[in-house]
C-alpha cells in the first residue's frame, strides 16, 4: 500500500514537473507583456503597475485588428471548404468501392505527411502565374488542399467505425445514399467532425510559411505573419512583442481550452500531419 | 400477400462463392426460416434479397417484380438487424418514422402509423427516449416496430434474437411469430439456432456452404432429413452416425459393424450404409422386445438437465451414441452399460454421398 | 452526385501533381542538374546535417524521455490528470511563430535564462544562447524538445492506459521484473503510439521553418540553417528557384520515406 502511495506521489511529481516546464515559457511571456511598452527588462521582473496598456499599444501599432480579421476569414473559409469536401469524400472512401480507390487513397496519405516546405516553390509560381498572390485565395486554396488529406483520412476512419448495419438499415428503410449520409451518419459523426474542424482551424491559424511567401501587401496579412513583422520592427521592445505574441496565441488557446477533448483525440488518434 | 422467389441465385465475393445456385420459393404470407452454421451463406442470401448486395447470377422476385437490379429503397422490404441498427441520435419516434419519411408519406399519416405500431409493441411510453436509454428487449421492439410501421411486402430478419438473454429470447420468439401471423407479411428469418428454426418457421430451409440442402416443414425436416448434414444439424443433442455393412436376409437387411447389429426393413441397400440414431431412440437395456440389443458401451459424458439426462456412450472404436433417459439418472463416467436401440427408428444414408435412403426403419 | 465524391480527391491530387510538375519544370531548366548540385552543395549538406541534430532534439530525446517515464509510471493509474494533460499539451497548440518569439526572449542575453543562472551562482555560464555558434543549434533544438515532449508523454500515457492490466498480471506471474515487464508488455503495447509520435516529431524536426525563421534566421553564419530555410532563401531571396525546388523535392521524398519506414518498422499492421 505504501509502495503504491510512493509511486503515486512520484507520478504526480513528474507530471507536475512537466506541467511547470510546459507552462513556464508561456508565463514568462505573459509577465513580460504586462510591463509598459518599451520597458527594458532583465529576465523575469514583476511590473510596478498592472496595466493592459501594452496589449493596446501592440494591437494598434501592429494593426492586429486587421490581421486577426484576415486570419479569421482564411481559417473559416478553409474549415468550411474542408468540411464540405471531406465528409462526402470520407463517406465514399469509407463505405463504397469504386475503381482506383486504393491508389487515390495512398496519394492522399502522402498529402498528409508532405509539408508546405516541400511544395511552396511550385505553389508560389502557380499562384503568381494565376495572378492570385496577395489574395486570400493564395492562402485558402493550398491550405484546404492539404487539410483535405487529413480530413478525408479522418472522416474515412469515422465512417468505417460506424456499424455497416446502420447504413444498411437506412437503405432498406428507403433512404438514398445522400439521405443516409446527411440524416443518419453525419448526426452521429458530430464529435468526429468537430475534431476535424478544430484541428484544421488550428493548423490554418498557425500557418506561417505560406503567408510569408504568398502575401506581401498589408491588407491580406495573417496574424502570425504580422507578429513576425512586428517582431523584426520592434525587436528590442520586449513587452510589446510579448503582448503581440499573446494576442496571436489567444484565439487558438481559447478554442483549445473549449474543445481540448477533441484536440487530444484528434492528435492521439494517429493524425500524421503535425 | 407477396411471394418471394430465388432462382439459381449465385453470389461470389472474389473467388469465394457465398451463395451457390440458390433456388427457393416462399409463398405469400409464409414464415420461412433460413438456418445453417455460420458462414453458410444464409445472411448473404438475405442481403441479396434486401438489395444490400448485388447478385452475381440468377433472378430474385418479390411478387411479380424482378428486383435484382433495384436499390433497396425500391424493393419495399423491411429488415430487422442482429444489432438492431437503431439510429442512435434519433428518438424512438424518429427511428420509427424514418422509413415512412424517406418514402415521403404525409406527416399526419406518419404519426398515425407510428403510434399504431408503438401501441402494438408496447412502446407508446418510450417514444421520446433515445436508443441508448432502452434495454436490450426494448431496442429489439423498436427494431421490430421500424419494420412493422412500414407495411412492407416482406420482413427480412437477420438473427434478430441472438443478442437477447435466454429468457427474453423465448418470449420474443413467440412475439415475432404472433406478429407475423397477425400481419400476414411474408417473412424470411435467418438464424443459426436450430431451435429457433424449428419453433418459428412454417417451413425451414437448411443451408450449408452456400448450397440449399433441404426445404420443408419443421417436423418433416426432423423426421425425414434429406442427408447426413441436415440430420446432424437439426436436433439437439445431435443424431449419432455409424457405418454398417448391409446384408440381405429375406425381405429384411441386417446391419452389422462388429459392435452393433440392427435389422431393418428396406427394399434395397448398398453394401455399406451410414445409420443415424437420435438420442431419444437409444436407452439403457431393459429387455424390452421393441429394442434391438443389448450392446456394450462405456459412459463418456453425463449431461443432467433435470427433466431428462443425456449419456454419451462409446461402443468400441469410432462408434459413439447419445442416449436419452427420463429424469435425472445417476450414472458414472467410465461406467459400463448395456443399452439398446429402439427398432424401426434408424435413418439410413448412402455412406459415400450422404444422401438419405430410408427413414424410421 | 458521384462527381462530388471525386472532386475532393481530385483537388488533392492537383496539389500533389503540382509537386510533380515542379520536378518536370526544373527538369526543363537544368535537367537533373539541380539535384546533383544539391547533393554536392556543401550548404545543403550542412543544412541536412542540422536537420539530423534537430531530429535528435525533436524526436529521439522526447520519445526516449516520455517512454521511460511511461514505463516508470505505468502502474499508477492516476485520476484527474486531465488538467495536467491540458497544460503539458499546450506547447503543441501554439503557433510556432509565437513559440519562437517567446523563446527568443528566454534566450536573450538579458533574458530569464541568464538571469536564473546568475541567481543560482552559475553566472559564468551566461551566454548569448542564440548568438553563439556553438550553442545556437542546440538552443533551437531545446525549443523543439519543449514542443514535442508533452505530445509524446500524453500519447504514451494514454496508450499505456489502454494496455489490459491482465497482461501485466500475466508478466508478473511469469516472474518478470520491471525492466523485462517494460520490454515485454509496455513497449509492445505502445507500438502504434510510438509510430505516431516518431512520425509527428520527425516531420516537425525536418520542417522546423517557422521557429528558426523567427529566432535565428539560420544564423549565426549558417549554424542553424536547415533545408526548409534554404528553400525559402533560395527561392525568394537569392533567386535560385530551381535549386530550391530540388531541395523541396528531396525533403518531401525524405519525409515520405522516413514516415513509411517508421510505420513499417513499428506498427503491427502496415
């Protein structure tokens, strides 16, 4: 019994240690952001007065209102497109047999692991030739393309996990394939779909390289790109840069905290795309 | 009332032939049970009828219509699944209504139908519940209700009772049989349980390895099995088989294998035959003239069920029989026992083909 | 209606084919020369060498730490770790740019790490962590470890919870000690999780663009230059588009190969 108690204590200690390690850098940044703009810091210092003025300063000078709006628009578009395309595609891969299904599926799997870093050069020149750089399309379309790989894989796994009898029952009950999908399977799949939505949202919101390459004008920048620019301009102003970083992180962290069960499940269930 | 016909139906999955030339006619209003060991193709046959699988060859008719090209929703059949397949996110009401709504039945009509079916099955109190809030028996009723409410041409049932506990299963057997008689809807019921088959079916169809072995009323399948397989499959404990050399003696034949000797009346027999003996015709020797014997055996197993007792007997190499005794008889494992076989009860089969030659001889 | 089912794979196929198109066009420019040049290019080799070091920090170290901890803690089925899990997993959620900004401050000569060293009397170790040729790459690597360790730990602990207790009981009845138990029960039970963790972290290490772009831009000198950074600078700064495309292709093939290899080696069913 005491051995078990010991072990339990060690477990908690280890978990606590790792939690602290995980959180410290975040707390350090939060703390720095509470100092007034332009303050020169040495390591971890408690601010003399508590004020959120730095956030306001970073928000205004960095133009984060506009940046956030861009990011939100792009993320929403990618999420909607991905969901609309992946549900039927996953349904097809998961429940039907059609010629070429296996090779197409393997190509999609490859799409899950190949990162933007490998694709960015051809992507950029294609979009430049199409005159689409410096538009939201340059962000939405490639991101949707890569998300579809994961989304289809994920929804296929979901549709495979649903007992085949359920779809059979609906078909015998007189439902068309379309009705089986939207009336019977999709309502059951809400948790799986939500997982896909939050993961795709996070990936899109956090994507940096694509925005860096595709976007050079002010109006279409996304939040991470804005943060990077802000940092190179105000690098020495630690409180303001920290505040900007916090601002960029907040939406994703909120979504994460609200839906963390789905986050973890999605990442743990073997999503290969990181 | 709608008749159903399978005509030389073949279904192959790749190189595997699941259903091999099935021809079966189900009369309008009949309760047909399709029974066989797992993997015999009975569920595939049902799914072919429902339209959930496409036939490879042959014709399937529902009423006058040839249906093998039609999707399930155009066949107007209702199906009850092994795991019920209730829609988990829908209430009982919506589960029952789904099929009617899929067929664009007017709303008021749907409500009337659902309420009528719910009442018949005692589900009226449960209409707002979700499937996960129901017991196994209640789920089973909802699954039945979903079929009932549609007033289909045929009920297809795929081992619907296999997930229920033993007592509930007996109740639902009676209930399903009663429902079917009431509605008169032609029914194809698939099961691997020969007791279910015997108790429920107007006729039963026995399948093995994709091939239909026999179709007949339950008592005829039991009393006159078409071959060794059917004889061994129907009846529990199973019929015992042993091979004999047959010798004509006047108008009778004497069967001998060195351990047992039977005399049977038959017109003609091949040199070697397989004889099948049911447990109820093998008993400890009592000197009764209606019995052939006595034979020597060793008790190998004892199954005391209270009302009756089954003894596994070994009468030398390879000859094993089961004997049925009234009440709970006391016998020890390894005990030597003299037993007899009731005259005029043997089933004879061709030793090589397994086909039946004579019954009750 | 069936068309809709095909559109989605097609859209994806289009992106993949872009990747092939890239091979074709670079072929029309200099043939395979780009690839040959890439293999002979010292800068490219250095960059992939750095990737190897990053794999150590991003993948090997976190997986090893998380695995041994899981082995150690496997019997204490603690309740209420949800909060802990939320925290440990948090670094995985943040944008890499945000993480880079945070760690740049941590590593700053005036930053918290040097401050902490001074506090505990190790002032002599104070350092411009990201500015020093010898420490820049490991410093970046540590950021990677910070991001991925939580992921590995959460993955393995969740996996270990799913190993049926009867297997441990059987091992104990068979007389296995803690070490044999780890290799006979825990490790095989975590096969799938191990494959996922390694795939995710190796990919992260090979990409690693955002963090490096924000913290060091590959410097000082080429101390932290990685392939993804080379792709970016060559394609969009110095105008060596063909070369960048070739490096991109090599990287894509490398990642694919590694992931297939990892999955094949570890998972029970390929």
